[in-house]
C-alpha cells in the first residue's frame, strides 16, 4: 500500500488497487463488516494483522467501486478534520 500509487485526500490514502487488481478502500469498521458479510468484499490482511478499516472489493464492479471510493474519500476527509 505505501509503496504504490493511491488516491488521497488531505494527504491520506483512501483507495488503491491491490496486486490482484481489486480495489482496496478505507471505510468505517461497520461498513467493512457489512460488505464482508454480504460477500462483496474481504477484509485486508497485511502481514499477520487484519486491518479493521480496510476492505478489498475483488470483482470489478463500476457502480460498487465508485460508491466505495466516494464513501472512502468522505470518511478519510472526516478523519482528517
């Protein structure tokens, strides 16, 4: 994540493409749980650590990806305030 290109707001990364070409976004933990329980996403694991606010949307879905990027940008902007 930190070595690749990503979308940022207020200098913070909120979305990037994974090595497997899925979309990874930062969302509130509750939204991550919702998306994973629906089977639309999987929680991101880096090393041995499960990232509670990062989720990967593995299947290209323009509508879902756009919505997730919009949500992620708003969430990270709010965190930066």
